C-alpha cells in the first residue's frame, strides 16, 4: 500500500509540475476544434479517399474484453503512467505522460476513435514497409507512427500548404532528398521512395540536434524555426523547454506523436479495433510498362475497380501513367498480373483507339459514353460556365478521378454544355434531386399587410419553407415569429416570411 501511495503522489506531482508549465495553454485549448493536429486529421478524412476503399469493422472478432460498441473506457492517471513507463522502457524517445499528451490520447481514443480504428486497419499494409526502411538505417521503429499524424496513412494526402504523401514532404524538401515531381507523377506519394527519403531526412535532423523530439519538431516546422525557438528560450535544448517558442502546430506535434505511440500499443484496452480496407487482403505485384496508359483502360481491360488501381498506384497524379522514357511501374493485384502480361499489347492498342474516338467526341462537344454500365444508374450532368471537375466532384460527393474514369477523360478540360455521366451514391443522388425539386418549386411571395406570409400545410418544416422562397433563411423566419413555437408547427398557422418593401 505504501508503494502505491508513493507512486500516486509522484504522479500527482508530475501533473502539478506540468500544469505549472502550461501557462494559458490549457488542456481544453488542446482539445479545441481549431487544434492544428485535429484539423489536419479531419481535413484528410474529409477527402473521401478512405470511403472508396470499403472498410470492414473487425471488432466482433477481436473484442475479447466484451466492451459494448459505444463504450469509452476510462482509466486513472496511475494506469496511464504505468503503461507509458512500459513502452518508454523500450524506446529511445522520451515518451512522457503529461497534460499535453493526455489531450491527444483523448482525441485518438475518444473524439476520433473511428479514425484510429482505420489507422489500425491500414497498419499491416504500411508498417512493414516503414519498419524495413527504418531498420536499414538503424533508426527507431517508433518512427513508423509518424505518418499517422502527418497523413492519416493516406499516400495521396495533400495539405493546404502543398505538403504531399504519407510523410508530407514539401516540394523543395522532397527534391532535396531525391523525390521527383512532374505533371503526371509525384514520388512524394510513392510509398517506398518517400519512406526512404523520410528516413534520410530524419537521420539528418537527428544528427543536427542529437535529440529525437527536437528532430521531430524540426521535421514538422523546419530546422530554422527550431533553432529560433532554442535562441528565444535562452539556449534550452529539450522539446518541452522550447515548446512555447515553437509555431502553434508544432507545439502539439510531439505530444500527438507520443499519444499515437501509446494508443497503437493499447488499442483494445480503449475499445478500438482495426477497421480494415477490402484492398488489404490483396496480394500485389508490379509490372513495367512500355507505353503510356490510363487507369480507366486498365480498369476496363482487367475488370478492376478504378479506386483500387488508384490506391495501389498513388504516385500517378492524373490517373494516367506517362511514357516518360524510363521504366514506369504499375502495381496490380497479383492474380491480375498474368492477365495484363498476356494482353498487354491489346490493352495499349485499345487505349489508342479509344483516345482517338474520345478526342473526336470532345472536339465535337458530344458526350463520351462511360466505359462500363456496371456502376448503376447514371446522373447526366451538363457542364456550365465556371464548372471545374473539383467543384462537380464535391457537389456529388465523389472524386475527380472517379468522374474522369466514368467518362474516359484524360485531362481536366471541360466545355460548356459537355455531358458528364456521374454515379453518385444513391443517398447523394436523392439529396441532389431533392435540392433540384426545391429550387424548381420556389415561388414568388405575395404581399399581405406589412409582411409576406406562409400558411402551414401538412408535412411543412422550416427548412422546406425557407428554401421555398427566394432570399429567406430559417433564422429570419424564427426572428419574425418569436411568439410562435416553430418547433411544433400547427396546420393553418400563418408564418411571417419577410417584411414588405
């Protein structure tokens, strides 16, 4: 009992000491919605990239502790402290548990629990590659967790400032470590090449500081900012001593890395289980190409979903493999490699014929028929002035690469009046149809005294009413009808819509 009490006192002392160092940077601030780490995760998950891979929840098979699905386990500080001590004992990093780290443990274990499950599901795909390169360079294997923070294990991830790939290389840094970028391919998204470059860069930073936490900070914000923070701190040489002098996003970077180390070692204790993508069960192999080829043609010729080809070949930017004069590789499910090699010349020839036909159709402003009818019922969209593929994809909750694949497009050029075949999910299609109907049903307001009025009919709600009239919002209706309970609208009630004049 005396030993437990003593440890409890020491842990309490640790937290009081950390609390004294936090200044105005409280735990609540760490968990705010504008936290840079949280914002980056949400931004990457919002791309829709992961939704196209078909994830499967494995919790029923692995839930040995019998947690209910929505259960969120809670542990005392001593339990956390002991677990951190266990993983810290085998790590060259200083994996401390303090209020900063606690905030990010909560984020990964509670607020973004499902995202963490997907990272666990993707880990068997990427971690062996990371570990192989890290071991080759004699570097800590814990660094395999860094891409979880950087990219949420999305090789196509691109930040708002242009950092790209699993390891989020900026263009100049990528070039410095041998990663080529052209209009058609970006080696920052190549899993193997970018991992090799990241190892070299992290090793370079570690030699600079002889401290892994400072090397991580420099990886995030650049050595210049870390050196500046060291000078402003009066020459301090540890991350926690210079933390308050670092850019905001870097203040949470090392705590997030420490939290990910913990959560990936104790996921089941937090009722988190791998959510695995369908693609994870594929064995893959590569082939060298002798000519340029589009993903759409590979998809059609080998009967592979376009999303899978994109997932297996993240290096290519336009869903197109160019003839660059060097051996470009194509990664395929292993059972499709033989089919490709047997039919390789036919696939090239088919591509050439379709290129010619599609180019003629595009020039004549005719719709290009989709390569396959197996996507379900199509929505035909007519391109309007100002449209770009990105905005259309966002509107229909799909990806630019999907629109290009559905329509056999080999560039991003669009013409006004051009017809596009779209295959959004049924729920999205229904939502867009409903919006179209609402737009068509909008009516002109007729004056009645000082206000325009709407009489409540069966099925009416504030959303539909506001959308029925031009320039009217739900908030405006509520403001003009404070005496009426707008949550319980009664048939025949007259609502003021907006003032006359």
